[in-house]
């Protein structure tokens, strides 16, 4: 099988990203300039720590979208989620499913070895969430509503690549 590259769905990516960045920076600035100091500065510091990785990820995805680089990539050896910068090897996938959360569509991966996945996680919050009970529901999903194309076709392509590697 040849590698498959799926581009970003630019309109949704840009809309979601702009809304997120405006809200994140507004909250940080509002707490920073709060009249209850030093509480506002301390709260702004914690907000910066919590939003550092999501802001970096958002800016990276916007840049990749401008450069027409793929959002997800299917190769002979792995599924590469450029949205989250995660590589999932086909041999590590136990089950696949499609889930919908608040209007967004995700491919949910149930993995054989969660540690292989956890080593790739960036950011403080994802690492903490992954240590909670039942981390498959939290950490191993890729938002395909940010990917251009029919969601069913994208999911079927991922399943075909996985099945080809199982044989």
C-alpha cells in the first residue's frame, strides 16, 4: 500500500484555533491585570503553565496548514497524527472506533501497550490525564473533524491500513 496523506480542513482548524487563542490570551490578560494582586499574577502564571502546550500545538497546526502539510499520514509502519504529533504503530493498535464528542469526530485507538504511546505525550496536563484510570478514553484519539475529507472514508482507510498490517 502507498502512503496516504490527508490535509487539514482549514476552515474548521482556523475557526477553532482563533476562538481558542482569543479565549486563552484574554483569560491570561484579565487575570494578569486583575485588581486583586498578587492573586491575579499567580493565577495568570498557572494559566500560562496549563495553556502553554495547547497554544504551541495550535500554532504548529496553523503553520502546517499554511504550508499545505498533512494532518494525518498513513504509512506501512504507522499512523502519524500530525495534529497531536503522535506516531502510533500498527502493531500496537488493538481496536479502532469512531466517536463523536460535542460535534467533533474522533478516531479512538485502543492500544496494546499504552507506555509506547505515553512516551510521546507532551505537556503537563496530557501526562497527568494519561495516568488516570481508563486512559484509552482520554489519550488515544485523533480528531478527524480537522481533516479534509469524508470522515467515513478516512476511518475506512485507517482500518484498511491496519488490516493490511495484521496479515
